[in-house]
C-alpha cells in the first residue's frame, strides 16, 4: 500500500515535486542507487546483520522495527527506477484515459507484488535456512549490481549535461 501511494504520488505530482525542490531525476537515481547498495551489502554480509539483530532483540520489546516503509516500500518496491518510469509514462500520456490506464497497470503490478511477497515467507520456510542464505546473498549481489547501474546512469546523465 505504501509503495503504491509513493508511486501514484510521483506519477501524478513527481515532476512538479522534484522541480519545486530543484532536484533532477538523475540526482534521485544516484541517491536511490546508493541506498540500494547499502541494503545489498547487508544482504551479502548477513553475519553482521545477524549479530546486529541479536543485539536489537534486547531493545525490540521497547521499539518494534517496521520494515514496511524502509527498506521494503522505498527503495525496494518504489525505487528510483520505478519512480522514474511512472513519471515518464504519465508525462507521455495523452489525456486522463491514458493516465488512468497507467495507474490501473500499476495497481495490477502491485497486486502481483503483494502476492509474491505473501508467498515468499512460506516458500522460504519450505526451502530451509541454507537455501535462504544462498538466495539472500545471490539476490544481494544482483541488487548491488542494479544499484551500481543506477549510480552509473545518474553520473553519465550528469556528465553529459555538463
């Protein structure tokens, strides 16, 4: 739900919002790439994360960590690539009908994303902890590569604009 709200907001108001803040889309890509890279490092080097989680369990009774906003909704689901895509698609839309079709497609994608996330927990329990660790590290490496690509794209765009 949060990721959907973020993407709909940027689809409808993103260009004006970034313009009002004097933020270029490429700067947004750079920042998103850096955030994703930090998350990817945590996924690859899971032992550090496990130690940190063990320490956090002592504090958890007082403060429950909510991952639904960060890192799940932003930047994992509603990341720089999906935000830029929504902004570009709605900017190219001709009229309200096409904009509504784009938003309907976003809704369908978000329903599929929710279904995949809902199925992930039971699937991971079925596969076991070793397979989960391998998949987590593999996806962490892929996420790091994706994050690096966002940074490279942002830097290229900035350098060609200069």
